[in-house]
């Protein structure tokens, strides 16, 4: 029976170590995911800026074409004005010319606005690209640190899991089954110490007679409240009598 109890204590220790390893490993993995997410977000932003810049450049080309046509219109009107004989015709062509000039001024204004927008976006994109490059370097460096650590964790985890399998195999099947159910139901803690007449798992007081029977170590005992396996540390209890 003492052999089984020792196995259970060892199992619990390994269970705790496995949980610690998984938690630390999870933190590292999360850190890596966060870095990747940040990197992807900035990459997307740079791409979005580039596509806005492409659109704006296309707009400017179209505006310039329209302006060239408008300027040609003005030149044509001026030529026609030289050949015109009637006042009525002259007035109509002059009006056409003025309208074209007005629309050219508007086009020039729009081109100016677009070009200053392009300047602003280009600067913004350049800044984002610098940030992206910095983040990329940082991510690669951190990844270089994290990857071997994750590999170490996986190796340690594999060893612990193997050890757990062999310890479980040494338990009588009914104890093993109970252990596995407890681990699942009690968030990984199936074996706890009984100290100062209380269960250290659920912190409930244990009946005095039951607590005293733990010292005999004649059978595997469970907490009457939370069902966890109970062990007792003789030395500690001797040092704190009646505590
Ligand atoms: Zn308990």
C-alpha cells in the first residue's frame, strides 16, 4: 500500500510539472502568435497604403489627361476667335473659352490636392515600412530564441508524459481509474496532503478519527469531502502536535 501511495505522490508531482511546462510553453506560443499578428497587421497597412497610392496616381493621370484636353479646347477657341466675323459668334466662342478655362483651373486645383495627398501617403507609407522592418527583425530574433525553447519544452513534456504512463501502469487498475477521474475533475490535482487535520485540496476539516487513521498507512485513503487521495507527512505532523 505504501508503494502505491508513493507512486501516487510521484504521479501528482509529475502532473504538476506537466501543467507548469504546458503553461510556460503556452505563454511562449502566445507571445509568438502576438508578434506574428502585429507583423501581419502592419504588412496589411503598408499594402493598403500602396493600393491607395496606386489609385491616387491613376486619378492624377486621368486629371492630367482631362486638363490637356481642356487646354487644347482653349487654344482652339482662341484660334476660332481670330476668324470670327459676327459679334454673336464671338460672344458664344468667348463664353466657351472662359468655361474651358474655368474647368481647367478646377482640374489644376484637384491635381494639386491629389498630389499633396500622394506626398502625405508616401511619407506615411515610408514610416510604416521602417516600423515593419524593425518589427520583422525583432520577430525573427525572438522567434530564434523561442523556437529552441519550445523544442526543449516538447522534449521535457514527452519525458514527463512517458514517466506518467509508467507510474500509472504500476498502480492497481481501480486506483489508476480513480486517479484519472480525479485529475480530470479536480483540475489536475488528485493527490493532496492532509495537514493540521484538514485536507489541503478542499481545505475542509477531516474527522479526528479519520485523520488519525492516516498515520497507520494501512490503506489508500480519500478525502470524504473532495475525494482526493490523501497522504500524510509524519515529520511535519510530529513537529506541530495538536496544531
Ligand atoms: Zn478534500
